[in-house]
């Protein structure tokens, strides 16, 4: 399994957090720390770029849900951008795509 790589950059007042590789139990706590750091450094509006995320298990979903709850409770937002079909299917099966905004592309998520 390729390890999860996480990079963060600022874009128009939002943190864009790019996930590359596989998100599972082995790295979910690392991602939780990375997302909390992104919120501290860039504010409460986050876009997760999922275009290069190859796999996500229930632990990864849990981290994303916790981030969504924290950002919205603080008056911010979380958008999931460009998930691959396998990741999008996970979001659809769990119903999260009805609660957390999902866009087809990163550009769409960043367009006001």
C-alpha cells in the first residue's frame, strides 16, 4: 500500500489539503493531526483534494466526519473535491455525500 501523503496550501482564504495514496487505520490519526494543523494555520474553511486518494476505509471516513463537524461548528466549511470512483462510492454508500459537499473537481470546489 502506498503511504498517505498530505500537503496543505492556502487558496483564497481556504486551506487546500491534498491526500495522495491510501487512507486507512494506519494513518488516520496522522491525518487528524494534519487537518487540525491546517485549521489552526489557515482557518476553518477547508477543501480536501481527493483526486489522488486511492482508497479510504471507515477510519478515514471517521476523520473526515470529525473534521466536518469541527469546521462547521466553528462557522467554517469542508468540501471534498474530485474523489475517484472508488472513494466516491464509499461516500455514497455511507450517505456522506448528502451531508458534506462533494465536487467533481478541485477547480469547482475553489470557484466562488
